[in-house]
C-alpha cells in the first residue's frame, strides 16, 4: 500500500464521522457511466478531506481462486487437511478496484489483528495487506470472516464529494451479512433494496440517497 493511501486510512480510522462515507456502502446507480464501477457495491474503508478509498465487494475475479494465489506466493500446503482446503476454496477473490490491481488486500473481521499492519476501517473490521495475514489464513489461523481483493477504488481530495452530487452513486449503511456472504451475484440488488429501491423499477435518472 502506498504511503499516501496508508495515511488516508489512518486519518479516517477510529471514530467514523457521519458526514463521510467511511464504514458505509457506496452503491453505483443503474445509470453509472463509468464501466469500471458498473453495478458495483463498494465498502468504503476511508473518506476524509485527504480523499477516499474503498473495496468493491461484488465483482469476483472469476479467473482466480484463493488457493491458486496462495500457491503463487508459496503459501499453500498441498497436504493440508480436507476441511482446511474447503475453507480456503471458500475465500472469495474480488476485483477490488482499478487502482493497484496487482496488489492484494484482505478485508476481515477483528478477531485476528496484526498490530500496526492491520488498519481499522469500520466496526470490528480491518484491512491488512501483508503476507503474514495470508500465511495465517493458509494455515487455518486467520480471521473468521475475510475476503481478498486485488486493487482498490480511490478518489483524490474532493473528488468523491463531487461525484456524489451527480447521478452515479448512492450510499447505504453497511450490512455485515451482505459484506461477507457468498451470494455475490445478488449483492448489488440487495444493496439497492436496503435503500428502498427496486432495481426493476429504478429510473436511469436517480435522486440522492
């Protein structure tokens, strides 16, 4: 993670200010014009006057499986017991955003935290980018809830505020079940439903959430 992005996360950790999107979902409207974010649900890790950062949590990297990533990093034990192999197979891999798509991010519950290497990004939620966390997961010693993302979505200072004035984004409260459940293909529709929007009836000209 870049120093600038780490600084942003640190500035936005701890108490989450109501006027920001930190700790909430950013949801693309059906009228979103940027194809990179079409039908995206983004967990917002940080949002402050220094910019914003989030992880897309509903666009699986269909060509990649988590065990294959561990194998590339020489962290996979091919003789691991079957229950552990099944658990590793279930860890989702997402296309987290267009920024630094070659870098991995683990968004996870707070039962396992790596001191200064795990940054708080919500209520009992942390973001970790070190190989140590992947190593723990590979041994069955990782967090109870975790997802792995390649890349992230980032906004420069003031950029997200401007975009929120347009018709591209809606916001809603974070739902932990939606964040970590396995039904990725319905997360977008369910996120809109939390705002009270029926996707089938939603106009391409949206209002503010």
